[in-house]
C-alpha cells in the first residue's frame, strides 16, 4: 500500500498541474458516473494529503476523497508543460519508485489517450490528464465530511503541526499495545505503512513488542522526529530510503534494491549493525521485519 510520502507527492503533483484549472471529470468505467457528474466543469482549488488520504477540493465546496489502498494508482500525462511522475501508487505495479515518461511530448498533444483498463475517474485539463484505477475509496464528499475524516486520523508527520509530536507521544503512552502495531494504527499516526514501520523501529533500536505505555516520553518523541525526517526524505526522493550512503554501491547517487533499507524485506540477511540475521514475524496482518540482536528493549 502506498505510504504517506507517495500521497503527499500526489497532492503536490495535482497542485502543480491542475490547481486553478476547470476540469472535465468522467468515469470511463462507469462506476463513478454520479460522482464525476458532481465535479465535471468545476475548478480544482486545492489538493491536500493527510496520511494515506488525498483530498481534491473544488470551487463549489465539494471534495474528491481518494484512498488508494493496496491496488490503487494514478496515471498522468499531458503536453510539454506537464511535469511530474507518469504513475504513482500500486506498489505491486511500480514499486517504491515512481514511473516517469522519459519520452516527453513532441508538442502535438491531442488530449488524453483512450482509457485503458478499469478507469474509475478521469480528470482532464487543457494541458494534462489523470486517471485513477483500483482505489479503495473514491467518493465526492462535502468540506464538512472531509473534516470528519481528518478528525478520525492521527497526526501526520509530513504536516508536523504544532502539538502533533506531543499528541503522538501521548497516544503511544496511553496504550498497552506493542509499538509496532501502534505505528500501523492510522488513528495514532497517519501515513506510516509497513516499510516505514520496520525501518524507524530499527533506526531507533526499539523492540517491536515493547508496549506503548512502556516507552519513555523522550523515546516516543524521538520516534516521531525520525519518522517525520525519513518520510520527508521520501517526499523529496519519490521512494523510501532509510540507509545512509555508506551502505550503497560505490558511487551510487541512490541505493538499489535492498540497499535502501536496514531490515525491510531482508529476512535472513545479516543485520547491517550487528551482523545477526534479520527476522520476519507476522503482526497485525502484515510482515514485520526486525533485528532480534539490535532491537531488545532499547529506549
């Protein structure tokens, strides 16, 4: 499932490419025809992300709310003025690195291509287009309903608003649930998924099974700070990289494959710090990658 950095990049891309544009909105698949009709012809005024949720705000106070889930993805294209990724989402399709169209446009842009596959919603401006497929949530809601969704979510490290750090720490310390499970609870912290969960726990040398209420205030706040830092790096890089350059191939500008992570998907391989084998265990329905040698109640 795309994590918070990908959704934040989506919000930036919509802002850069479509904000201020009157959009043609349709549902080639047909399942979103009624919702598309509510937005068709209206101007996109703002695009915001909170955790894994994307909110596209229009000039008549209606909002397109999208949660990509496991299989959702946005595809983009346009004329020579269009800049950005050509696909964001659906990790099983594009991985943690986005896809880009390296061919560019020859100046003869004739509009969007024929829809391919089950396109739930298509947004078209004078200069570009965006197609959504496979999303878990795709709904037109009011501004008040958007605020209600936000009220159910925890703080977003990529927003990092005043009070968010303290709210997160208090949320951890109020629960007996293992910290590795709490990091996946979107009511505790919004935007963290399986990769960031494993990596920040390792970087902070925290036992994944440590109950939240056993975590010191200082350790909880450092966990927030590190999560905010690596997720901000993900927004910048367009992928999750949690290791320093010392672990990359010589001369590489960015790491390839497993070199980008400390423990994620490295089960059985030697830990980069203690050389013991990285373990994998099931927790809250997902695989948890961790180092038994390094992550032993350190806080």
